[in-house]
C-alpha cells in the first residue's frame, strides 16, 4: 500500500478469488467453472475478421446481445443490463440501491461484504439456520435492501420461488437482488417475477453454466428503471464494459443449437453431481442437498483444512473456507465423470487411517 492511497480505502479487505494455479496440472474443482467448453456456435463466433474489428470500440449499448438475452428470457431489451461478469452487475447494484443498508446471509458469496465495505454500506448479516438454509422470514419487511444468492453459495441450497416472491412483495420500497449464478443447475429463476415487481433485480452469469468464466459476461434483469440506474453507473465508469468478442460470443451462446448443447451438458453435470453425492454419503460424508454445480461436503474424521491440503497433494483442487462455522467443509465443483472418479478415489485414500 502506498502512502498516497485514499484513507477511505486503507481498511478494504478485498475479495480473494479461488486459486488459478499454473505450477502443475490439477483437477480443478475449486471455482465452480463448467467442465465443458462453450457451445460450438460460440467458438464459431470468433474469427480473424472479428478480431480485426477490435480496432473499433465495442458497441456501448450492447444492442445485439441485449436483444438476444431479452428474447431468450422473454423480457424486453430495456429490462436487460449486460456487464463484465455478474460481479460488475452486483457492484453497480450495491452502488445504486443500498444507501440505507443491505442484508445478506452470514454464509454466502464473499463479494457482498466487500462491496458493502467499498461503498460504506451498513450490512446486516443474517445467519443461516443450523441446516445451512436461508430462513425466508428473516427477510420479510426489512429496513433495507437485500441480496440473496439462490441457489446459495457455498451451500448449494435453493429457496423455492414462492419464498423469493414473499420476500420481494414484503419489501416494496427496497431493492431485492437475487443472484442466480447457479440457477441453471436446478433452481427456479425469479425472472418472471421482474414483470410484477419493480423492486426485484435478478443477476446472472455466463461463468457457471455456459462455460465462459474467462469471457467475463454477466447480466441483470429487472424493471426498466432499475436497469437505467445500472446504465448510469456504467456510463459513469466504463461505457465499453464488454469487449466486442464477448458481445458476439454472448449472443452466440443463446442460439437454438447452443441452448440444446448447454441443456445436455448441464444435465450431465447434474447427473454427475447426484452420483458423486451418493458415493460421498456411502463413504460417511455429510453432503448438503445441492441445486448448484458444486457440493458442500464434510468428510468423516478429517479436518477441512487437512482434507484440502491432502487433496491438493494428490492433484485435486477444491475450495476450503476458514470461517469457523464451515471450517470442516469443502466446496467441491462438479467436473466431468472422470474428474469426479479421481476425486472420490483421492477421498478414499485420505479418509483411510
Ligand atoms: C461465480 C459467482 C458470481 C460471479 O460470477 P462472474 O459472472 O464470473 O463475475 C456471482 N455470484 C455468485 C454467487 C457466484 O458464485
């Protein structure tokens, strides 16, 4: 830190991304990436001509991508905001909507508390219950906005849409952000509710279920006035927030052929998830019921930190969080069937005493 850094930033405790090690080849089950490449249409969308066009600025209105997303999700283009990863949509949402504070779970996506600190927003931390579930009643009639990851991370547990609607309806003068990064793996999307409630913003990403984490593509869907506020933030910081390759690939991921491709691959991830959960349970592990592309797991007779390290030594990377309540759990992304076979074999080795 230099002596020139603005005082207000000196205490910032930045988000720590999962490792992306380059030292050796790991089976990477630590950052919830998709185990398959993007759809063939996405790959075909980029060629030498498109790359030559990089000399021009990208379309700041992202018209084609917004229209494609609007069609795909059955909303209007004015209801869609596109962003550099969904982290950017979340960033702008915190900047715009949580002046009076924000509520979120004690165990949820780590970036929420970072954004709250960045903007000096008062955060009300609401503990999950003993089964690691969000208690919807805790979010009824709040004195502030809220952000809810549904399905939640790192637990993988999902709330039914009826609970999300109850929360949104009970806070008509507060913005409720629902972060649906994992919704394609078994959750229920709140997008249809954005037509009924002007205080609901749904954030989504191409990073988890479309195999495009490196393209940095996210979007938010909501009432046109909420979207206009996010645009205000964008045009006040970075009007060309998506590069022209990402804009093209984003639209190509929504064609009928891409849709069919992703449905098949997502189905495979779900199948492998359920199979892996069963095998872990047979080994005596505690496994939370997951609607995401990862499992939250407590292995028998081994501390979480030790299990993390021993798996790493065996070439398998998972995510371990040191927070006391979950220090004995691992978050394990679902890879290919072969990846998970290797994971289960390694687990067998490390829990044998
Ligand atoms: C991965 C993730 C994000 C961020 O996704 P990007 O689009 O890659 O920025 C947001 N929210 C949750 C809950 C996530 O797990």
